[in-house]
């Protein structure tokens, strides 16, 4: 079986060893088209300035659009659509770029959106803060273009500013008061926990909304805002992940897997799997 291709950081691109880079999405399209599913070994902060599209990280489908920030950490698996219509900029850096200066191995883990147990890799912050980060990205780009004479201290300071602005935005960007914010967070955390417990038995959003004593409309709204996808998409992404595991590590037939995952008919399971994975269950198993 093929392994997932990995992309490593290219640190000699500008004539000297540099562990940070800014790349327009248009420049990485050629790599996405070759390997739309891939793993990154470095930090990736993607800032979307135009377009609307679905992509996934670690099989969690995200509905992304203008003003969104996608934050991935080393080892996570991206799945892009080929010929993506999204536009924007990607900030890439190795952990060592910051850790060598701050002398704290847990420095990056202090940012909640870069922790492995974060609810979602998708962030939405205030428009002014987003635009401020775009200005910092341009400053980084200009400094990097100086090549051998670029100043790493300036670059490191700018990256730190971007991380801090995002951290600020994730704590103050919501148009609801602090009490409501805590309620929403509890609902999101409870929903994620419920899905982990029941996704093999129920794919129905109403089931989870009833468990939380909230409406399906409210559940979809908060999951879209905080996780980056509707409640239904989040549930099904977990189901598809389990289907992949069964296809890889069991001898169950496609029909048996469909039944195991509580689909009424195998044909619907096959259509859904192809929609999320880009191939049929049989093709996935055969590869």
C-alpha cells in the first residue's frame, strides 16, 4: 500500500539556511495537483483572502472561505481539492525557528490553536486583525526577498506578532459576551465528546442536539463557527475515518462495513465514501 507523501521544509531557497517562508497559494497549486493528500513536517498557517472551498486536515472536513486561517502542525495530513480556487498566503516555519530563540520547548504549545488536542484547525478572527496579519505577512515576504542579508531577528519578531494577533483574535473576536462564549465552548466540547462515543451508532444531527438540549440549527451554527464544518459533516468525517480503518485492517466486505457503520444501504455508503475520499471503498482498499 502506498504511504502518504511527505513535504519537508526547503531551507536553502534564498541563498542561506532560513527556517521560515511565505508562499502564495497559487505557487503551491502544482504540488497540490500532484499530491492533493499529503503530510507536512512543519508548521503551516494558511490565510485565505479569496474563494470558498472544502478541504480537510486529519480527515476533518473544513468549509473555508475569505478571512479564514487554517493552522496545521507537523505531522498532520492535508487533503486539498485539485485545481483549488482558493487564494491567499501560506506562512511556513520549522519549530526550531522560534524555539531556538525563546529557549522553551513548550513555547508553541502555549498557543491554543497550535495544540494537538485543539477542537479545529480552522480559525476566524476579526477582519481588522486578519488584515493586520496580512500586512505582517508582506513585511516577512519583503524581508525574506533580501536573501542573504535578511535579518532573522526581524523575521522571528514578525512571526511572533502574527501568532500573538491570532491568539488575541481567538479570544475577542466573537460577537457574544463572555458568559455566552463559555456556554458555546461547553456545547462544542460536549458535542465532540458525544460524537466520539456515538458516531458508530448514529449519524443523525437531531440525536446529538437532543442530547445537548439545543436545536439542530444552533448546533450547526456553532460547529460551523468553531470547528469549521456543519455538525453533519463533522459526524460523517468520523464515520469515514472508521470506514478507512476497517477497509485497511479488517477482512469485512464493503457491505459488511456499511452495515457495521449503520448505513441503511451499501450503495449510499459507497457514494458518501467516494464524495469524501475521492475513490470508492474498493479502490481505497486495493491501492
